[in-house]
C-alpha cells in the first residue's frame, strides 16, 4: 500500500538522521530532550511546525519527537573548544625532533637574500644537552669562512667569558638569530630575521635549556619580540616560551667599550647562580 511505503520511507529517513546525530556525538542531548518531551506532552516544541503537530500519524510517534528535538539541539549546538594545543602551537613545536632534524629542514637555505653572499651556513655549535645557550646576532667574516659561530675576535672573548664561568665551549650551545652572514657585518633586516628565526626557536625547543643568554640587541629583540633598547632589560630575568632568558651586551660591543665588561660579568654571575656554579668575584677584566 502507498501509505505503508511512505511510512517505511519516513522511518528509514528518521533512522539515517538519528545515526547522523550519533556520529556528531549529539545522542546524549537529543535523548534527554526526547525523554523530557515524552514525559510532558503538553509542552509544545517550538521547532515543530504547528501544522505538523496536528498530524497524529507523524508528530505523535517517538521517532518524530526525537528528530524534532535533535534538530533543536543542532541549531543551538556550539562545538566545544578543544583542551589541547591550538593548530598554531602545534605548528610551532615539533615534539621528538633533534638538532639534526632542524638542520636538515634548513637545508641549503635560500629563504632570504643573505644566501646570495654567504660562504657557509652557520647553524650552531656545542652540546645538545647544554643547560646554557648563548644566542647572538649573526655570523661575521670568520664564522662565514669556517661555518662555526663566534670564532673571530668577539668569539674569542665569548670563550673567555664562558671559561670565567667555570665552563668550556663544549659544555654550552652557541647559535645566532640568522644563519648566514649579512654583507659588511650589518645588522640583519626584518625579513631576514623573519625567515630564519623559526629555526632558532626550534633549536631552543630541542635543547630545552635552563638559561638562554641573549648577546646583543638583535637577539634580545627577536626572542622578546620588542623594539625596546637592550639597556632597559640588560641583566634582568625574562621569560621566553617558558625558558629563563637574560639579555646582556654582545662581545663585539665589549671590544669597543671595555668598561662595560664589569656589567656583563655581573650578568654572568646571575647565570652562574641559576645554574648552581661557583660564583667568583674577580673575573671582570
């Protein structure tokens, strides 16, 4: 009979619709709502057209009540905010990767114009287990020639600073904001920092150091995302992605301004205390 065929088709559609809401995890909502409506038949559901409510063959069936209730819930349903990290945070961090993975992703980089004049990429140097990381600005001529950070005059001074702390270069990790030498040792430009800094962030996330020391304004501004002068924050403990960070002057600045060595030594003493190293009072020269 046509009527039985129509009812069968309707029941099949209802079944498919209920399965659809179950796939959306809406089942607990529409089941509770349906039970409430069944227990209180005098309460009209505003989502059910009044004309339909006058048709006993459809509106009075439990299946029709469930469909109407589920439609009401679907209209007002707002997807919950996930408790885990956002897609942006996941994209920034790479759990389980190593410094080798970061270096391989960097490749023979051509992401900014610095690649046109470089000799070698200067990725970083030191211990992959280092609790202390020094972050500089960018490679100079000696670093560009050797492919290692801080090996020129400023690098030799940094080595002396590290040794004054009771450590060796092999105990720490040293890297720069940009991995290629800016022509003429100029400061890295904004687009160059933007292209290269994600690899620096990944290096730091792999290392998970106890302390990061920013050497100079470029490193400080890149990590803190600030245009303020380093003199406003030099020697102060700051936070970078959950790591303790302390800005101080770049060794190249100390070569031009030897009087500032005393301030830098005070800063390094704070780092030593944080790392549990013996603080000696007579190392500033």
